[in-house]
C-alpha cells in the first residue's frame, strides 16, 4: 500500500548535495523546507536549483516551502558567557551595548520590550533554559529577577509567554525574503509567529503586490494563534503545528492538546496541516529513533495530519537519508495497521457553500471507491482543487492526480493521499480516461478486473458529461 502521509524535510549543510537529495527522494521525501532564518539569498537559490534538478532526475514532483523568519526576538551581543544565578538581578536592555560577565546586563534587539512587558511577567531566554520575572521597567531597561539560572551567550532567543507583543508578524527582512522566494519559484510560504487572521492577509497583500500569489501556511506557535485558530485556518491555505515555540509560549504539557485541536480544525475546514518539531530529533546524532519518537510520529498520522516535518534531523544531522526512510516506514506502517480510512474529518458542505457541488462530488467519488474496492481514484485537475477535496475525504484508494499545470503538480505533492503526475493537453474526457488507464496499467497501480473511479475537475474539458464516473479494467 502506498504511503498517504507526506514528508517535508528541512535542507541544510547535511542534505543539500545532489547525491543526498536523490537518496532522500528515493527514501520517500515529498517536499523540502528552505529556512530563511539562516543562509543568504544566493545560498537558497543554489539549493532551490539543486532540488528542482533532483526532482527532474528522479521523476518526482517535489514541493518547495519557504519558511520566513518572522519577528524572532533575540539577545544581542554578549562577551563570552554570562552566568546568572537564581535569585539574582538581571537587566535586559534595548540600549546598544555588549553584555559582560562582570555586569548583570544583557542587550536585546527588540526595542519595544520595555513597552510590551508588565510586572510579574515571565521572560524565557534560550528556549527556557534561563527564566526571569519582570520586577520593573526603567526607561530602556527591563529589571528582572532570575528564577531559573544558567548560562547566556550571544543571539539566543527571548520569549514572553502571555504577552501581546507589538511587533508585526512580518519584518522588513521577511518582505524582502518573500519577494525573493516568489521570484525564485517557491510553491508555499510559511508565515512565522502568526497571532491573528490579519497577519495572513498582510502577507497575501504583499504577494499580490509582487504579482504572484502562492498558498500561505500559518505557523501556529503562540497562544493567541491557538485562541483564534478557527479564524486563522479560514484565511490561510494551511497551518503548521510549530511545537517548538508553541511549547515555550504556552507549556509543554499543553502541546498534545494543542496539536490535536489544531489538526482537527484544519481537517474540518479542508486545509493543509503540517506537524513539526523534534519528531525524530534523536536521529540528528543516532541511526535509530527512540520508541517515544516513533509513537509521536504515529500519533500525528492518526490525529489527521497531512504532513510530518523534519528539521535539524535533515538540515544538520548525520543520517538525513535514513531519517526520511524511517519516517516513511513509521507513517506507512501506521496507515496499514491503525488508520481509520474514509472517516468524515471534513465538515459536510452547507448548501450555501460556493463549492458545494464539487465537495459533494468528491464525497460521492470517495464513497464509490470504498464500496467497489477501487484500486485508485483518478482525478483530472488544473487548479488542484479536485484532488484537494478528494484528499479531505481520506479514502483508502490512492488519489492519482493528473494535471497540465506545473505549479499545481508540485503543490499537490504535500496533500495526504495524492500522487501528482503531469499530463499533456488532450481534447476530450474519453481521451483523458484512456491516457490515465494506460498509465495506471503501465505503472502497476491497478490490474485487470479492478475498478477505477474517475473525477473530472471543473472547466478541464468542455465535453465532460459527468464529473464522477466508475470503470472496471477489462
């Protein structure tokens, strides 16, 4: 049985070489992430080109996701290491200075910090390794008391759980980066530190101004985003359960609940959902994952995620190919043994929905495939919407999506259960079906005597008599 859940891997020094990319694709890679928190435009352009070349060599559609840095708040320059003890005083300042071991003062690049914090608020430094509590504000200085001591060094992260920070979701760097990414040809853009629906709409307006609009993935990593999840899902094209920063901003104990809620909301609205952070973290340095990590990946699959994501495991890890292979095996085995196929995870369309007929057709096609034991559902689509709606139905039969559009081909690589293939322009629905039938037989997706369900996207061929049809292979 072909794996349905897709694999997205972050590229970096460990995984950018052509031979490694080829091996990762062969192991099951479906999409790559370019992390714009690191690297230059020139470096990302070179990696992008290598991905496109590898996809062509391997004959696979591979999606490219650009991940914007967002307003990541960091400490400034510190001379060496600064050790702080529990109960001591630490000043976090927006003044331009260098932190020194002899002084309990550290700079931050976030100029609005004194304005945004309140007395008693907790501030976490270096992903929570050091914690302080705000005791006062004096001009550009935030006076804190250390509650959890440790060692601070330059450029580590700073977060204020519960605070509504003034900083916009998009920085000037992000605006420059997204313009570059759109010109480069990325298939998706992930927006960091989304707090409200307007953050997503701001990014879409930037895309409109740049003359190219691609699907937006809203990264859910702040409590405010969890609170507004329904509204954010409604305006985004997909969401990412960004468990790293979300754990820092809320709490570790709430991550399972947040993950299940976010995935369920995305499923209900028919939006793409990616689960990320530390899925197989131990494989950064070890050839095997822990049992807990295997269970984590399996649970994300069962929760209903479309995509599981690898970060440091493939960007800087020692086993980038093996970690993809292992994740593919976990997801595939989970689907074979535990996955509840054909479940209604997507809310039934209301009669007033603008695409109610298309969604009903998808539901009919999925039901026909289930009741006939069809070997595959064949979808013909230009925009990709037909295949995406079929994916929402979570059918047991694989969805073979044929499209004439190169962008659609790559984007569909991220959708659960969808296997995208390029096709040439044809004159009629009959010719489309014959083309697909030959492909299915030649590539052993089905055999003589098995059933196939055909679904035609709107406006694809004017002569299509029926949008859903059933055929048994002679």
